[in-house]
């Protein structure tokens, strides 16, 4: 197991600069949160780590490492091979395939034994996926699709899991359920990089967090520090001072 | 009635051969979203090798080499041309395949010249009689072989890891890559399978009652394009149904053309394209397709 580290990451989509020199670290075994409004560059950060920028015509400078191995420049499948697996924003389950086939797609290329082990683990975490095994993934509810997306990623046997807004659009009960699952997955030894707009939830899970704004890290610290920070309380948790500048209004309006 | 049964069985048989070609076309489209206009040249290349090699190594070895070579050529096109071509759109890649087709077909046509090459197959012009119905052995073998290959393909597509990777990549390439699917391998294997199927189809397009392989063989292969398109370019089921529709229509139209003289001679050759046009007018995405052709 090794720390995932990103240093001086600069990403552009053609002329659009999406990240401007971002550095962060996910210590082995921890949960680290990345917070920020829409368009801050959170998904871009995960794409750069996973090696999928080329699907968006993005290009990247800077270095991503896992322990002493460089991930930069590897293709997406090789990054998965190193144990860094992403659950993309919007779940992206293979809607035309069955639940079981989705899980299979996550565990391709693993040995029979590893596959069976991962399959048991996923079934234990998400019993509903076992019940729905033969159903088309497109017919699942949003929450079930999120479970499937996480389960599918777990089939690859990740040491580090990247989660892009896993509770987006879910009912509060289901969001809480997913939150619990993330805690459970982490307690089994998987590091988690959690991208969230739900700041309260993210800070309750994470030990450490970074706040991204327009492609830059503007705040970072332990979750406790950030929970206490005026900036975060005011802008992301909606607590405290009601006086807001134009910038704050812009950001806040996106939280509602 | 016996004429009808003969025409029907022959139509299904030739339709199954078209389905082999169309299936390859669809697999390539699903895996890479490229419309492969070089498909007929792959077929010609496979068939040509079989025709040239059987006098030397015997029919079965020649067939094996022809199929393997067509698969290899297809994989090479994917690796050298499609993957390297750093172009934005799939329509541009489709045009690139036209270029590849012209290069391969021109060279092979030059090699073939005005010859008609026999395929050296063991069935020759034998016929089988069931009651009053007379069928060429080649048609029966074609039907059985095509059905077996198609079944094997569909089972692999449904149940093997390769099939799951294929379908995942076809549905959402980025997410498939995020799950560790190697898209390059998926696409190369799709091309190779398509090439191999095309070579088998080449054999059955050139055996009795066709005199052999000549430079017009790739034109015959073109009839599989309407099969793929009318079925829906991204549907394997569509390729099969499309192949059968084209085969049976062609067979019936040719068989009964004297009764339909008002449609003009040679209606059997045009029929596949007419059927395609009519079906696309009614269903622009093809019978089973999900993507409109406008996307190509
Ligand atoms: N495929 C793309 N092409 C061009 N610009 C993009 C693309 N994806 C994202 N961007 C831009 O990059 C910035 C960061 O986007 P993103 O990483 O999706 O933010 P977040 O996930 O935090 O909402 C935004 O300004 C967005 O418009
Ligand atoms: Mg995002």
C-alpha cells in the first residue's frame, strides 16, 4: 500500500485551463475529501489521476505518483492495474448490460480466486445487487446504480478508490447509506479520495480535505480544521455571517 | 412449390453468408464506431489466398491460412491506420478505410487479372435431393458453417470475458477503460474476428454455383453492406436478420424474375439495395439499430 500523490498538476482542455498547479496527497489507508463548486476542477483532477483526459481532449502536466511509481502517462487500464480505480460522476453503469455483467466488467483480468473473493465482498456490502443480478442495470434506481458503480469498481480490487460525487442526486436516506458504505470500504483498508459537493458529509468522513476553486487549492487542512474554518462554515456549510460578496453568492447559489 | 423451397433454402444459405460479412461489419462499428469500407477488400484478400494456396498446401490448410491472414490484415489495419490516425471524427476514419480498400482491392485485382480462380473445395458441384427438392452441397455446407460460426460468436459475445469487454467498450468506452478494459485490444480483436469471418464468407461466395473467385467478387460482397445497414449498424441481431432478408430477397427475385419481367432483368442484383432503402425510409436507425445513420 502506498500514498497517492499529485504534484503541480496543470490540466487544460484546449484553451480552457481546468487545473492550475494542484498538489495533494492521499496517505495510505485514509479518506481525503476534495470539495468545491461545480466547475472547480474536481472531476478533472480524477480524470488526470485515472488517465482518461484523452477522452475529453484534455492534456496534463505535472506528476501523479502511487508510492514510488509514476502513474502519469499510463493509460487508464494500467492505472487500474496499479490499484487506483475510479467511480465516475453520474455512476455510468453499463445500462444495457445486466447487474452481474457490470460486476464482471469491473473484474475482468483478475484470477478466478480474486474474482470470487471480490464478488463475495460486493455481495456482502450490497445484498440488493445479488437480488437484482440478472436485471438490466439501466432499470435500477439511482441509489442502486450508485451501489453498482461502487461494487463494479471494487471488483477490480482497488487499493485506492476515487469517488466522484457518489451521493449526487440521491435521497438523504440513500446518501447516508452510501456514506456508511464508504466508511466500511475504507475500514477494510482501501484509501479513498472522495470528491463531494455535500461538504458536511465529506468532512464527517474524511481525515483531511482540500477545497478547490477555479482550478486551484484555496484551502486545505484536517477535516476538523476545515469544519471550524469561517470560510468553510460560511460558504459551504451555510453557517454564520450572512454578509456575502459577489463571489460568495456565485458559489453559494450552486449549493442549493 | 419445389422451386419455392429451393429458392428459399438457397436464399437462406446465401443470406447466412451475407450475415457473416455483415456481422463483422457490425462488430467493427460497435467496437470502434468506424464504418469499415475496407471490408470487401478483406474478404477478397482472404478468398484470394485460399484460391492461390490450395494447389500447394491442400484445401483445408489453405482455408486456415486464408482466414488467419484476413484476420491479421484486419488487425494490422486497426493497429497501423485506425489507431494511429489522429483524427477527430469517425467519418474521417470511414473515409480512410475507403483509401485502404482501394489500395488492397487494386493490388489484388491486378494479381487476379482476368482469371477465374477455383477454390479447390471438396464439395464441387455435387447436389443433394430431398424429395423433389434439389440443393447444391455447397449451399448446405455454407448454411451449416455460417450458422455454427454465428452461434459461436453470439455465445462468446454473451458469456466470455472478451464479450463482456466488447459490450462494455461499445456502450461507454471511457467507463470501460476506467474499469481496466484495454480498448486497443478490444478494437483490434474486433477487427481480427471480422476479417476472419469475411474470409470464410469469401469461400462460400466463390464456390458452386459461382464459377470461382474473380475480380468482381468484392462487388458481390458489397451486398452485405445493405444487410448490415438495414439491420441497424450497431446490432448483431440486425446483421443476422439483415443478411437473411437480403439473401432471400435476392434469391426469390432472381428465381422469379421471368414472372416479374416488368421490373427489368437483373432485379436480383438491385433488390438488396432497394430493400435497404425502403426499410431505412421507414426506420432510419435500421430494424434493430439504436444509432441513426446520421451519426456516422
Ligand atoms: N470535456 C471538457 N472540455 C472542455 N472543458 C471542460 C471539459 N470538462 C470540464 N471542462 C471545464 O473544466 C473546468 C472544470 O470542470 P470539472 O472538472 O468537470 O469540474 P467539477 O467536477 O469540479 O464540476 C470547468 O470550467 C469545465 O467547464
Ligand atoms: Mg464533476
